[in-house]
């Protein structure tokens, strides 16, 4: 064994020890930084978002239109939907 072999072995040992630090967690003495960022533009959710992007009423005939009244008195329930007391 020559002196050069000891230098190579020492260098390889230091390299292996140093490369092990890159995979180890390093939270000792340091505060972890969060990578979460707040949203810059929050999106509307569910029905609120759906209603926000619906077509707007621009014509007078659309704006002045009466609501449709559905007559529920003419609807006849089927027999299986009635509740019978026992």
C-alpha cells in the first residue's frame, strides 16, 4: 500500500459520507419553508360559478319576460307514491 492509495481511499470515504447527507432530512436547527402559496385569484365554486358565467339578459324581451308558472294541480300521482297508514 502506497501513500497514494490512502489518499484515494480517504477521498472516496469523504465522498460517500458527503453524498449521504443529500438524502438525509436536514431539519435540525433549521425551520422548514413551506412551498404552499395562496391563490392569486380564487375561483367561484359550484352553482355560484355556474351562475357567474351564464349569458346575460341584454334584450328587452329577455328582461321583461314573465316567469313560467307550472300548474302542479293537474299532475296525477301514480298509485305507488301514496302513503297508506296501517
